[in-house]
C-alpha cells in the first residue's frame, strides 16, 4: 500500500490533533508531502510534523487561520512555494458548541460557521484557483459528520454547518468535475478525539451513546485516515459527490424499543 500518494502534496487543516493529525500521518506514510497548519500556538502542529519526519515522511508547518480568506490563500501558496504543488485538500478543521437553540449567541454562531463552513469554502476556492492556473487535477476531502444528515439537538450551529458542507460537496463535485477535481465527504460518527473530551469524561452519557452504535465502540482517528487515503489515491479516482459514513452504523440505527 505504501507509495499510493508518492509525488503528491496535501494540505490538511486542523492537523495538530485528532482526526486531522491521523490523516496527515497516513497520507505521509503513503508518500504525500504534507502541510500542517496552526492558528497561534505551533506546539501541536510541531508534534505532527515530528511524527511524520520520524517515520521518514516530509511535512512543513504553516500559520493560517482558515476563517480569514487571506490566510486560506497563504496556506495554499505555501504548499506550492515550499513543496511545489498542492494536489489534495483535506478540510478537517472543525469545532462544535453546545447550546439550546434559544440561547445560541451570535459569537458562537459565527465561530462555528466560520471554521466549519467558511473556512472549507474559501480554502477550497484558493485550492481550485491554483489548480485551474496550473491545469492540474485534484482531490477535495471534507471531514463533515454524521450530523451532515442526522439531528443533534443542542448543536444547531454544528448541524447547520455540516448540512451546508454536504450540499457544498455535492455542488462542487458537479461544478469541478470537468476540471478533474473530485469532491467527497467523510462523515465520522463518534470518534475518540479531543472534540469529544466532554463526552469521554461523562460515563453515563458515553455509555448511552455506545448503546446506539451497532459496532459497540467509538471509532479511531486512524480509521477515518484510511478512508481519506483511499479518496486521495488512484483507488478513489472515480469517486466524486459521495459521503462516506464512518460511524459504526450509528446513523442507520433508529428503531422503536
Ligand atoms: C461530533 C461528536 C458526536 C458525534 C456523534 C460528531 O460529529 O463531533 O460530538 O459525539 O458526532 O454524535
């Protein structure tokens, strides 16, 4: 399997921890040179770069806040200037805020929509502009969520952002197909990562969730990374406009008791 991504360059947002970090490590293992982003503090991103280089891969670190359009351009430019291309974009950076709908603040709405949706939107735009100019094909992989399709009461901003990401993916698959650019979503369910730290610390809540997952366990970041590597590789060349649910069966499990 090694070498499926030899000669490719990938930008993976939110790659200092969790799913993003596992994806960066896996793409690097398969031969891609990786760009790891950070917003303010470089320590986590540095950790990902060190893991990749220790395993014999290549990665660089770039400061960029994906909620700022100029930073999106800067991040893609950095891939081209430092690594010579940018063939794969993984829109992974994401946040969630818990609140009853009636209490959602404008600040929380903006924070969630700006990272999860605006960031993916304009980073993809910057990615596609460079591919258009270079006349090269590319791969866009969005890390959405089961909540691009499934309700999550008290997380209305998160659901709004991920539902929009689903339609953005479908729309761009059609619009960018003629340019040789594929666009797909991976929709993780409950994965063992820092975004779930409150849930992981609350045993009754965690047990209730596990009881609704047919496979009976949380997912691992590495399992998400495996699907991302497939979508980025030649094996996934004819896949576009799809969402891959990676949730142990969670989304299919509604039933009357
Ligand atoms: C959310 C988690 C949640 C999981 C399953 C994910 O997208 O980030 O907080 O536990 O979906 O509902």
